[in-house]
């Protein structure tokens, strides 16, 4: 009798598993790049661009902070967002550097843009256009670019 009850219980458990319907997934869990679409983010990279936006004085003050912030936002809206409209992150950072052969350290309020994107010719060209636009607008000699492979899933 115990064996019969155990077999019936086991059968009931198996039938419950067989008739369970899969949970429905929200649209957010089926975006490109999730486990159901693993190939969609192959060959993606993470790129960081570093922009100096204001010199910090010896006393730690930054001249024209509000003007620098407005200039930055205008640049972001005009040059960056149209090229990468799907999203990006911006970080406020402190940076410093020294011109080769000089002893004076230059301290800068800086911005870092972090982008996750396909490693493709158009995106690389867009990144270079952003760097060139900043250098032209500000007279800065460089915009540091760091690009690394990224394992991306949305």
C-alpha cells in the first residue's frame, strides 16, 4: 500500500511539472542582448572618453564653474547624444597631469563619458568626431580614449 501511495504521489508530482506553463516575461527581459539573444552583443566594447572642463587653482577653486557646466551640457547635447542616442553615462572626476619636461602639475575638473557600443566603423568614426569637436571648441590638445572588450547583456 505504501508503494502504491508513493507511486501515485510521484506520478502527481511529475504530472504537475508537465502541465506547468512557463512564466510570461516582461518586455524588458527580452531586449536584445539577453540570454535569448546572445549574439546581439558580440563584439561590443566599452569606451571611455576623458574631457578636461575646468582648471582647478592652487587653492582648489575652479573658475567659471557654471559657465563650464553649461558649455559641457551644450556640447553633450550637440555632439555626443545625436551620435549615441541609445544611452551613455557621464561621470564627474578630478584629473591631473604634467606636461613632459615640466614640474608643475595641472589639476582639472573633468568629465568621463562611458559608452557601451558595437565595435564597428561608424561608432569608431563617431568617437573620433566627438574628440575632434571638443579639441576644436576648447583648444585642448587631447581627449583621452580608452576602449576595452565588453561582455554586454541588457
